[in-house]
């Protein structure tokens, strides 16, 4: 058997669901240094059962979401269960009733409802995981992700959707509580019952939420206008959150709602078409808001009954940052929006030093940047380093009788998509080039050793 056939056999043994892709780029802001699954070989689970197992076990993993994983119906439905009609629902079936699974309903009128059980509690993700969508294919439907008491997790390029959107308390997309080093990047969330993102009461230190899309368009709105209210809730005590490059649109409140002695640095985000409020900063929280665009936002900044400290940069206050942060801050831009007036300079003194030196775009560049980059399927090829997998020894040794010996397992280098890999440790004198009639590039390679990005092609020159 030729060396080419040996390698093809090895690829087949690895299985159709193993890929050579991994996390794109590195975290900025508070979550800098987060590695997730690290050097773990990237692989895609076959179904929801395997996905849940991989997310919850103690093994460091790079988990590829290469298709839709549909949890709807996996835990059954609650039929004719107790719900309530909150005061906010003045529009009947176009509003949100609430699942009565807590004391929240109080004295509101009761009713019955049917909902999917899977969405009520998210999957309990363990530490040291990278959860990465492939292209624009990565969808988790009907269940969110819950990170409690864990650290070092990357969630990138996935779409979380359909968590009982008809009902308040229907499900949260991403939950943090008592975490550290969490990077949430290029994630899209829509059609959820409750929060798109929430950090609980325990401190969630070192969090970066970047390049995400929070899409509030819905047929069941607690504000009765087709805009989702429960968007981003930061309730963790001593949270440190970098919120940058995100697209928050068609919401009506809590975009975000912040509390309890946390520090949020929100810069270069684009808010569009919010019929209620964006920021609500309360109780001991520090928020630096700079270089953002608020477009058709009714209330960019809500006067909280127990306000924290907020510094929202204007053209006249931009230079105030120089003495405190060593740089000039970037003013926010408001287009057909309400007022954003918050000038508590104590925020600048409270800003952690590891967040002071960041590159903030001018607001004039933010809208186009965010629309081009936020959400799934938009990972930048300029940052897309992919780690090629080496072939497991068992795969090579199982290639069959007559397989060409290849010696020690090759060590693969990092490459940028589209650049030929550089193996080492292979014997000399191997053939180069391709058999007659073989293509020299593939438009969408999907598995080892071919790995690559959609449309990038992959030049082959050795086997």
C-alpha cells in the first residue's frame, strides 16, 4: 500500500466527525489568557447525548459544533402546567406569560401552559472546554449553557436559540455563576424566554463577551412590541466583564442591567432599535462606556433607583481619561436616541490595570465594524490560526498489512488558513505532488489533514 493510501486510511479511521479546526484568535480584555480546551484535539460529537457528555466531563476538550444539536423534546414537555399572567402582558398571545417555577409570580393571575423541559436548566459545562462552531453550522436549539464554579472556558461561533420564547423563565442562553476566565465570542442568541446572558450572584471574574449578536426580534414580547426585554443581566458580585464589538438589537430593556460591585467596560458596541432602555447601572457597580453607537435607542441610560458609578464618554470628557488611564477615551455616538449622561470619574480610578490599555475604535467606525463581524459565521480569517492534528499512532498502525512505515508521529506546526503545513519527523524521499487528475485545492475541506476555512481552499504539495 502506498503512503498516500496509508494516510487516507488513517483519515478514515479518525472518523467523519473529527476536524482540524479549533478556536480562532485569542481573548482580549479581562479574559485574556483564557485557553479553554487548550491543545486538545478538536472533534465533533455525534448527537446531543455525546455533546452533553463531553461538555460535562472533566476532560479538557475542544468540542466542534458542526451542525444543529436539537434538544427540543429530549426531556419531554410539561403539559397543562401552572403559569401566571404578569402585569406586563397586556397583549395576550403576543406577550409573555410566566412559568411558575419560583416565587416570581406572586399574586399574578394563574393560567396553564405547555413548555419544553430541556430549556429550563442549561447544560452544566465543566472547566477547560472550548466550544466552537464550524462555519455558520453550529446551532444548539432548545437548551442553554450553564457555567457554575468553573474556569477556563471558551464559547465561540455558535447560535443558541428556541428556549421557550413564549414564557418568562423559559430558559437562559448562557449563565455564569462563580466562574473565572470565560471568553464568549461570536455567539448569536435569539428566541429565549429569559436572559440571553446572565451572571449570577457569585463573582464571575475575568469575562470577555466579544463580537456577539443579541437578537431581540420575537413574536412573544413582555413589552408587547416584538422586542425582547430580558437581554443581558450582570448580577455577580465582583464581576469583571469586557463587553466589546457586540450587536444588540430589537430589545426593550436590560441591555444590560448591572448590579453588585462589578466592573463593566463596554466599548465599540452597536445598539439598534431599542424601544426601552439599554444601560441600567445599579448598586456599587462601575461601568465605563466608551466608543459605542446607540441608534434608535429610546433610553440609552436609565436612572436607577440605587445607582452605581458610570462614566459615559462624551467629546468634552474624552481627555479626562488621560491622567487616569494613560490614554484618551473614545466618545459615544447617539443617533436618533435619548440622552446618555453619566460622568462619575471615580470609575476611572476603579478600573483594573489589566483593562486600561485597550485599542478603542472611534465611534464613527463602529457600526460597520460590528455589522461585519458580530455573530456566527464571521470569524476573521486574519486571526484564524488553526492547529493541525497529528494522526493518532493507533490510526497509522491500523492502516493494514503492507502499509508504508512512517516512523515517529509527525509534529504539526500552527498555520494560517490556506498556508501549506510544515511537518517534521517524516522520512526523507517521500513523493511530492499529486496523482494525475487530482485537484490542487479544495473549496471547503472538512477533516484532517485537510482542515481549513470555508472558501479558503487548501494548497496541497505533499502526502
